[in-house]
């Protein structure tokens, strides 16, 4: 090992490194999250980390079309949406340290180089970049009995090479101090209609590519439409030089929350623990199983609309979607999601009459905003249960100002910088900000709830707290306090404020069966076994609305 290599400390690291092959979007994040879920249910302390091979320092500057949702952690990191799956499956809060990109690694190494830390050496991918990758993995592994490391991208990509090289090197580093590493590779086993069989060749190639780099997977997870039969598993085992037991089929399932059970039935967590030389502690899966049962056999259905401009790409609203699922499961209802294009609302072609409840989620940029404002009016006037989130709150306030407070040209300075009535404007702390990356108001901030409001009653009922809640944020604009009185005169209630009272966090309109909007993103704190109060409240109100029809 190079003298600058990451020093492995006293702690005995146990790592599971998960790579992907053949194609992207096979559900590597769900597989990692599910393994975490299984190991945690056996009483292990588990962390999951994602290594992303792109050069952006974080996904915060990427369009949702490129990258899907940007997931925000408690500590204000803008991260990959897989972190959302990890948090939901682990029921743990993760941090900036759990998502590392090529950009972040290079940023650190280049700063060190400028500081003169490399003492005259030529700074290279190996060992300097790989050492920095290893350092971050090893540092984080110290916090857990067991750390799962998911490597983004697909084996064969140029970009992921330094990450793969780093996890290859880690095997010896880890073993030298008594730890263990388990390599898991996720591949695709396609079914070819013409010959009527499952094809193992792509998996063989992918394993070969991995071996060329020096990584021999211990377990193969094989995604397929239907279950893998024994001859197919035997063939893969032979080529990959592993036991048949370690070839694990992962067929399509109805809900992602079933994946842990499917993997457990195939003995996945058992094999991983064996490889890591850890005891097979008994698992308690009763509450998770009960949750999955509620998702799979609901007693009723409810139609929830989500209005946005990225609706073709459902990943852009991943956490919102999952939060609806959690709220639905809690109330034994199957939420049927109706995706509504905000520009269709502008054109008057959006079908909103069959909706029982609606969400206007967060967003950026002018396109589609008038559609969201129109939708907010429709929901208010037609007494349709409504939850506004971030931009959704801002649109609701603009609509309310225009149509109930008589401020006709009310707008946000984000979309109309010269508006005469900026009911939404940039936060004072954001005025001098020039850089776009990581500079929004990010992460958890406290919000004081006002007594006897819908917000206080929902948080009290579901989370047992009616005073201060901590919620995650990602925005630059806010309600302009100069208009608060005029809005309040027309019935709008500011039911959540920052503790100093200066920043509006929640608004509601009590003349409506369920009308509530928040400046923060409640979806990031919804968990399968602990639905978010605002989402659960929305689903319940929507069920009521449906029964009235
Ligand atoms: N664009 C708005 C702002 O920056 C809303 C952001 C959001 O919805 N996340 O304040």
C-alpha cells in the first residue's frame, strides 16, 4: 500500500460493496436499502453510503429531468434520491457523508494540492483519488457495525473506474485489520421471447468485466421479470465461480417494500452475514411485514393528484410519491396517483374533477407556474383537500392574494421580478448569494406551530408534538411579511412560523375542509412505519371527500 493510503484504524470494518452491471435503473438503490432493512431487523447497526461517479459536487444543480429528485438530508446536504430509499428502509437519518460524488472527491484533493499538502508529488487518480475515496468509506464505516456501499453507474463506465479500483483495494486494507468485505453485483437476466428462455450472457459479461478489474463478487443479485429457475442459477454460478445459493433471483414485485422479504426468502442476508463472519442474529420483521400487508391489501382506494412540470419523470417526485404510499397504508387505502401536467391546467385540458385530494409539490422556474396557481384556486373553491409544498405554498399564497385579498397582480419575484405586489420574495439571507451550488436555505429548521390549528392538531395526533417541529427545507423565496396582515384579514392563517416569527412555514385556510401548505418538504421525513402528519391528514381528508361523492 502506498504510504499515503487511508490508514485503517482500530475499528474492524465490515463492508458490503454493491455494484451494478448490464444496464442502469435495475434498482440498485432499493437492493442496498433492502439489505440494510434486513440487517437492521436482525439488530445490527447499519449505514448505507452512495458513491456517485459524476463530476457535479452534488446533484443540487442538476435538472430533475437529468437526475430525478434531489433528496435533502437533515444536515442540509443535497443528495441522490437513493438516500431517500435508504432513510425510508433503514428508518435512520443520513448525512452529507453518506453521498460522495467524483466532484466532491476531486474538490477535496485539488484543495489539498493547492494547500501544498502533497509535498511536491504528482497528484494522480491512483493513489490520491482512490485514497480519498477509501478514506471516506473507512471513516463512515466506523460509525456502524456494518456499512453498505453502493457504487453508482454500471460496470464498464469510464467514470466509475476510480470507485471500483478503490473498493478493490479496500479488500486487503480491511482484511489486514481483521475486517471483512462482501462484494455484491446486481445484474439483469432478460427473458428472450423468441427462444422462450432466460439469457445469462449479459450477466456473464458483466461478471467478467468486474473480474478484469480484480473484483470477484461473492453474491449475484439477478433482476428478472419472473423467478429464476435452477438450471439458470446453476449456469450463472458456474461461470461466476460462486455457490448456487449465492445466485439470488430478484423478480419484479408489486411494491418496492416487498423486496426485503423476497431477498430474505432467498437467504441473501444470511449469505452476506456469513461472508462478513458475523453471527446470524434472529430478525424481527413483524412491523415491516404488517406495513407491506397494508400496502398490498388495502380496504379502499383514493385518487391523489400531483401537479407538476416533470410528471413524465416520476422520479422527480419520488419522496412525495412514497409519502403518499405511507399515508395510504396507514389508513388502509390504496392511493391511485393521477399525474397532472401544470401546463395542461393552463391550457384548460387537465382533468381534475375525479380527484379526491391534490398535492402541488416543489419546483423551480416559471414554466407551469400559472397552471399551479390556477389549480390552487380550483382546489380552494371546490373544497378539494389540498397540500402545497414549497413552491406549492408559494402558488397558494399568490392565488389567495389575487382572488381573495383583491391584490390582482400579486406574484413572486422569482417569476415576475418587477411585480407591484411581491407576496412571495427572495429571503434576505439569499439576496447576496451568487453561487448556485449548495447555497439555498437547506436542511432542518425548527417551526413553531400555532395552537388550535389544523397543523397543530395533525402533528399532535401523528407525532405527539404540538409546539415545535423540525422540517427539511430547500428554497430561496418566502412569504413577504408585508402582506401577512392583508392575507390574514381574508382568513388565511399562518399556523407555522420560524421561532423568531419572521418566516412563514405553514399556511392554512380553515374555511375549507383541508387546505394546508408548507414552505418545507414534509415528504423527506415520511417513513413507512411513521407516516408524515400532513400526508396522512391529506389522505384521510381525501377519503372523506370520496365518500361524500
Ligand atoms: N423556487 C422556490 C424557491 O426557491 C421553491 C423551491 C422549491 O419548491 N423547492 O423558493
